[in-house]
C-alpha cells in the first residue's frame, strides 16, 4: 500500500517551569491551558475537533486540519492564546501561573487512519519547542507570558508576507542547536515587539553595569515595541531601539 502524506501546519506548546509544583497545581494548570487553547483555536477559525492532538504531559502538540492557513496560527491564534493566559495569571497564585514556550512548523507528514502522525517535521517541531532561545527569552523577560519559535520555512510562508496582525519586524532570527538539529529559526515574544535579546545578554548587562559611574543607579525597562530604556539616577536617559 502506497504511503500517503499530507502537508500540515504543526503547533506545540510547553509549560515553562512546570516541574516541582505538585500534582494538584499541575492539574489546574493543564486544565487552564487546554481551555485557553480550545478557545483560541475556535476564535482563530481552526476546527479544534479536527485537530490531531497529542498530550505531552506539561504541554501539547497539535496538527492542524489540512488546508488551515498557516498565518492563522500566528494571528490571531498566538495572540489570542497569550491574552487568555495573561488574564489567567492575573487571578492565579504563583503555583498555577502559566508561562509558555510555543513552536510552529509545517511540512509533509504521514497521517494514519487512527490519527497517528509521523514524519521528520514533527522532529523539527520538537527541537524548536525545546530550544534554548525561547527559554532564554522567558528568563530575560520575567513579565512575558509566552515565547514563540517558528521554523525558517514557517517564517517564509506565514510571516514574511506582512499579513494584517503579523509584524515581521517583531521576529528575530536566532540559531537553534538541539541534538542533531542545527538551523536558524525566528523568535517572537508577544507584546515585546521583538525578542528580549534586543536588550542584550546577561553578560552585556553585567559589562554595562560595570561602566556605570559610582553613585549612579541604572534602571533597565523593556518598553513594548520601542526597544529598551536605560535611565541613570542623575536624570540622563538614553533610549535604544531594536538592533
């Protein structure tokens, strides 16, 4: 029997810092995330019932129905999901707050009659979901709720076109090296207008602080869509845009 493959858009999420919270908290987090995903997919025009879903324990992998516009998985889906998780976090205590890593890719996969999906694109998706750039983005921006990595292919087909609701300038190219996977990808942190790496690495911050004159205090604020604001206590303010 000839193998039948289908081109599908692939989406995966993983709850950051989920370990060590206990079974009760994890159960509440999972339910809140599943509800937010369901609502966001529905509002984005993606048929939740037709998505092939795989529970990852502290996350989920979803294979969109054939023919789903790839752009819809960024906007409005990613932005709807981020908004719902922010609303959840406003009312949640620390044990049940959700911060999310997300990954997007698309490619030709095998879909069996029982809903099993296999193929190299799923491996790429898994590497993106585990990749260090998204972990670092959340670590550098503790106020951020989500961080998204999209593959080079997905970026070309869904981001570069500049469709309404998708700003190509808010995506930053990063290098991903996970196991045998070594490629470029694109990082987007919703509501930051770009990746927190624009603010420099922790080493850059340390070097900058070392240059601050004695007696002066430097404040670093990430301003949504406007780069980073560096203000010294003596009243001097320098505003740096995206690099």
